[in-house]
C-alpha cells in the first residue's frame, strides 16, 4: 500500500486553498473590463498498479491541473464583429448628422426663398429704390448663407479627418501592443496565471481594435494571434511579434483611403468595412457628394440670374451687369455679390427706355429661376441628406442592439457571477476544513499506532 | 452549477442599458411636448420636413401676393374714382354744349361757354396726369413721367406706354394694375379713334370762334360727348370687374393659407394627447424598472451567508 493519508489531506487542503484564491481573484475582478472568469481545474493523483501489484491501492490526493479561462472564442469574435459594425454605424451617423446640421442650420433654404420673395415683391413696383435695395440685401444674405454652408461642410470634413487620424494612431498603438503580447504569449508556460492574464490582454486589445476597424483574427496553437484588417482577405497587420502601420490618404475631394505598410514589400490598400474608421470614410464620401450638389446649386442660381440680368436694362437705360460673381468656377464658397446697388437691377426689357416701370425682364428672370428651380434643388438636397440620416439611424440602432446583445451574452458566459462565487467560497472553505479533518484523522491513526504498548 | 444564469456585470450592463434607453425615450417625448413641434431636425421625418419647407415657401411667397393684391386694389380704386370724376366732367360739358347748341344764344354767350369747357378740359388733363400709390402716372402705363404732355398750342399728346402692366396675384394669376389714358379717353367713331381731349379742344375753340360754325361745332360735340361717355362707363365696368377679381383671389388665398397652416400643424405639430399618454407610459415603465433594479441589485448571497 503506497498511499499516505497525511499527504492526501495536505494536497486536498492545498487544492482548496488554490480554488479559494481563484474565487477571491474572481470576486476582486468582478467589474474589471475584459476580465474573464477563472476556475481551478483539479485532477486526481493516483497511480495504477504495476506488475505484481494489480489491485493495489495507490492514491496520492489531488493536484491543480490548470486554471481555466472561461472564454468562448465564438462569442468573443461575435462581440468584435458586431462591435465593429456598431462603431461604423455610430461614426457614420454622427458624421451625417453634422453634415445635415451644416446645410440645414446655415438657413440657406430660407435665404433662397427670401431672395425669391423679394424678386416677386419688386414686380409690384419695379422702380422703387427700397424694394430694389431689399432684393440686393436678400441676395447678400443668400450669398452669406451659401458661404456659411460651404465652410460648415468643410469644417465637418476637417473634423472627420482629424478624428480618423487619431483613430489611425490608436490602431497603430494597439497593433504594436498586440505584437508585444504575441511575443510574450509564445514564451509563457501553458495554463499559468501569467498566460491567462496575457490572454485577457490579447482579447481586450482585439476588442479595442474592433472599435476602429473590422479585424479578422486567426488564433495559432501557441495562442498568438494573426490579425488582418478589413476582412479575411485584407492586408496582414500583426503576425507574431511584427506589426504593420496603417496610414490614411486624403483625396482632393476630402474622401479618405487606407493602406497598411511594413508587413509586405509595398503598402497594401485596405478596404475597411467596419469600425469607426470605415464610418468616417463613408460619411466623408457622402460629404463630398453633398458639397458637389451644393456647389452646383450655387452655380445654377448665379448663372440663371446673371443671364437674365444681362438681357435687360437698368432704370438708367444701361445693360444689366451680373448680380453674382465668384471663382471661376462659381461654387458655394466662392459665390460673391457683384452688384452693390439696387439701381443696377435690370428689371425692364431692352428697349423699354429709361426709368421704365415695365417688369418684363424681371418676370423673365423669375420664370428662368422657376424653371431652373434652385430652391427645389435645395429642398431635394436637404431631403437627400436627412433621408440618409434617418435610414442610417435605423440601421445604427439595430446594429447597436445586436452589439449590446453580443456583449451581454459574452459577459453572461465569461463574466463573474458574485452569487456563484459566494457559493464557491463556502464550498472550498468546507473542502479545506474537510482536508484538515483528514490530516487530523491521519494524526489520530498515527497516535493510536504509537500508543500500542 | 450556476445559481443565477447571468454574470453580475452582465446584469448591471443590461439594466443600465434598459434604463438609459427608457430615459432617453422619455426625454425625447418631453422635448416634443415642450417644443410643440414633432420635427426638430429634418432627419426626424425627412418627408414631413420637406413638406414643411415647401409649405413655408408657399407661405412667404403668399405674403408678397397679399401686398401685391392690396397695391393693385388701391390703384384700381384710384382709377375708379378718377373715372367717376371724368364722367361728372363729361356730363357738365354735355350740359354746356347743349346750351351752346341753342340757336338763340349770342356769340358772346357761346364764347363764354367755350371758355368754361376749355377750363374743364384743363382739369381733365390734370386728372389724367394724376399719380398712383407708387408715384407713377396713374394713366401712363409703365412710363415714369406724365401720361399727357401739352404743346405750346394746348394740344395734349399721350406720352405713356400702350399697356398698364400686370401684377402677379399668386398661383399664376395676374391682374392688370390700371388703365392707360387712351383706353378710356379715345372713343370709337366708325373705324377712327379720336381723343376726347382733342375733341374738347376743337369744341372749345369752335364755340369761341363764333358764327354758324360755332353752332355746328356744338352739335358735333354733343355726338362725340355721348360716345365718350359710353367709353368711360365701359372703362368703369372693366375696373370694377378687375377689383372683383382681386377680391376673389384674395379670398382664395386666405382659404389656401388656412389649409396650409392646418397641414403644417398636421405634419409638424405634436399630438399632445397621444404624446402625453406615451410619456406617462414610458415613465411608468421606467419607474417600475428602476424599482425592480434596486430590489434585484440588493439581493446578494454574501449578505445571507454567515
């Protein structure tokens, strides 16, 4: 018989101590971000009988097999994927809302209606100097609101690109960190507390990265991770201890593209589909489209009015000079008011004579404006952007719900449940006491043997 | 073994998300109520916001139409009263001419009647040159100066444009803002269109010349005056019809404005009853979930194990 009751009791007490330590660690980290619940996995120590000792009893107690990290790789990947989607939608909606505010709050639509109304009012008394001054002032307001809308859109673009630059710095920092964790993971002993802590760090870094860009991960046998950006076929970002550098290129129209350098011989273009970087890129693309439309509207308006103005004569019987100028080309930003005085408005048709109250040319201008309909175009532009915001908000809310669900489901599985830990505390304390009792019994037996006389 | 099927942090996470969601819903409803408008930004309801923009555009253009209609109405009333005075003058001249046509009257008597007609003609020229509310010639069409100019011999010549010009009343409707001088001072005789002012000058000069031609001039004048009276009465009818047209479009515009503001309320206004009900509902759910959260959160096995 090779069993030793005292050492069995000692191993039991030791295992219960370790299990209590793990429980205490769980309780202490119940609200730590990225902490995954540990449990002590115990294994029996016994040896099977050898030749000639079959049926022999050979029990040696218990040992700690490993500290198990209760992480579900699938749920973690889901949290990263849905989190990246939600972050993308969040960034896109935030950018789009800013674009909407830039166009809507510049009041360019109201100013255009004001200009239209003051032209209509001038028909009532084309030679009135106060009505003429009113037209010029409303035109000035409209030009101002176009300029404001344009610069507000530019400011939104600058802000989005600044945030994208910051996000890229973060991605590069996190990737470098991940490469270092990879190096240490390759050296850490299996199932040690050192390794579990590194794994926590690895998963936490991956989750942080997924807020900025969609990541595709491959976990190797040594627990190191291989990271690709923008899907499984995207460029390699982290492999072993090496990490690449993500960079951003801004095109002439303000849209951005990404590339990874450092892992391959030449930089590889990365098409990101998730994460806040992708959202900002999408918002910038929409911004460029809206800006082009706004410029086109300003140009249509200025050209229509200027053409009609050139066909008529002023009260001083001179040919009408352009009301608007800018550029070339005329854009929302370059639009200026060229006519300083209401006396220069060519309301009468050519040949009507000086001081004519004939509103023929003014009516032609209003008809031309009605046909080109820049006001309707501005309404369509506002509808376009607000419809996009509304649609994307619905998508954003849905993606957020999905991401929250995935996060809660991961936490439910990997997080610490204090009630369960309370039960474990009681259980392992009892186990410790029981092992102590075993040792007491061993001593009693020993004492009994010694007491034989 | 798991005692409760979820982790502590998941429980807190879920509770805080639910409560924050309810709270933001309640705040949104409260904002709708305090603003009185359902749409704060276009993206709240893109179709509704676009409709509101179009309604507000129509409203602000309609304000201009109201001003134009008032202006047209005033000018037409000025025209109408001037035409009434013209008719009075023509009747007075008819009386004088009828006296002058009497063969028993002396040449001197006729000459004085002719002089009086000449004076009345002067008044009529001044009346024809009166101004409208904008300061332009009332009967001069679109010209800036006087409608009639006088030469050294006293002949009046029309100096205005051929039409009076239109004022827009909204929805593509127009009204001609007044009459030009020739439209009521020229009267048809056969295919010719002689001018009343010229005819009166001939009458006045003829009566003052004396002799047999003076009686003939008076008889010719009576015929011309009768024609001219018809023309002026017709012109008054035209002006009256235009005034009625302005009133009609004003009434239509008022109806449209009412419809627009009703639609604006429908599209953009907050339905207070249903919003308050939904707010109350949300508040009830919020209170319940807060209360249940407090109860559940205080439930810890640690406090029970001794």
